[in-house]
């Protein structure tokens, strides 16, 4: 059970840090002020989730939660550079953010559906993370 809780918290934290990394990378290409403000707001939401995971993690382990590694950050950067080489419009940047966010939603929903015995506080943060990402997709749709 405890390992299950740690796994969920690690996955949520990895998703949150990947979201922050992607926003950092995409923000360098943003020209639309409204879109830039949306990304700043989304970044704060990811950061808040990550902080909550870190606070909760100590209830289950004396280690630190897993984050994205340097290789994943580099792959994200490279992917964004390649996919925006010929199209760096707000629409394309929004699409890229939505694709990454949808991957997080799928993984989060899978974790929710397959971990009935997770601790209530862990389930709560996982559910909050998934709902936050679902809301994010709805916000990003406006920029397609």
C-alpha cells in the first residue's frame, strides 16, 4: 500500500515537473500576451501541485519525490524545437501543450482507476491533478 502511494505521488510530481518544463520551453516562443498569461497561470498550478506532493511525500517516505531527469528535459526541448521549426504560431504551441497535457490526463485517469486502495490524501491530490489538467485543455482549446 505504501509503495502504491509513493508510486502515485512520484507520477503526479513527474507530471507536474514535466508540465513546468514544457511551459518554460514553450514560453520562449510565445508572442501572444494572452497566451503567455495563460501559461504563467498553468505554471503556477503545476508548481502548487508539486509543492503539495512534496509536503505529502514525507508521510510515506524519507526520500524526495521523483522529478523529470535531464534526458527527459532535453527530449522535451528537442521535440518542441523540431515541431515548431516551421510553425511557431500560438495555435501550434497550444496544440503541443494540449498533447502533453492529454498524456498526463490519460496516465492520471489510469492511476485513479487502478489504485482503489491508495490513501485518501493521495487519491485527492491525484484527482486534483487530473481535473486541473482537464481544465487546462479546455483553456488551451481557445488558442487553437
